C-alpha cells in the first residue's frame, strides 16, 4: 500500500515537471525582445532649500486675535443707562414674561395694567420702567405700551431700540375709572 502511494507521488511530480519544458519558450523570447530597448529612467531628487525664518515686524499693529472695541467718532451720541437710579419692581422681569391686560384713566392720566408671571397687577404710566433692558414707557394706547430700551451691542456700546407690549386679546379690563 505504501509502495502504491509513493508511486503516485513520483508519477504526479514527473507529469508536473514535464509541463514546464518548451511550452513557455515563446513567452520567454517575447519578454527578452521587449526588454532590450527598455531603459530605466528616474527623475532627479528635488533640491531642498534651507529654511528661512520670517521676521514679524508689525508690533505696532493691532493683534488680530484679541477683540477690540471700535472707538466712536467725535459727535456720536453716547448712550448709557442710569445705573444709580433706583430700580422699579417690573424691571425684575423679562419683557416677554409681562403682559398688558388693560388701561385705566385717572384724571388726565392714562395708566396701563401689566400682569407679572406671579399674576400680580401693576399700574404703569409714561416714564415708568419695564423689563430687564432699561425699558422706559414712552406711550400708552388702548392696545399697546410703547417702550424705548437700551441694549448693549457686541462691542460694549449702548444702542436704543423700540419695543411694544401688546394688549392680550382675552385679558381686556372691564371699564375704566376716572
């Protein structure tokens, strides 16, 4: 049995060895012909330039990485709130959380009724302050309270803006007292 296995191995290797003879001679001849005219060519290495440090001589110019404030021009209106003034109760609330619920007339003055988030009602008149942006009441109509607010922009300057607090449609006060 062992002789039979050894015989099969010898026969198989003889068959494989016989296949590699002259059958690839034409391929080898073609490769030799093609390689005769081939010349290897490499590009030369690039020249390495020495490092030249850059000298930054703009010490008197502003640093582009530090925030800076643009100086106002002469004659510009410099607005600022009066921080020494005593704060009024409605300045503790953001304007969005307050709601106008009606108006009152007392004598010749018109007052607006303003409700806080805690459901407290306050009377305000022109000159009173509302909201957290130093908003002063400039006018009152039956449907809105007009305000002038002072807000700070990104550079720290104060700017004026107008806002309104509209009457809530379902909150109209019943009548007015004189």
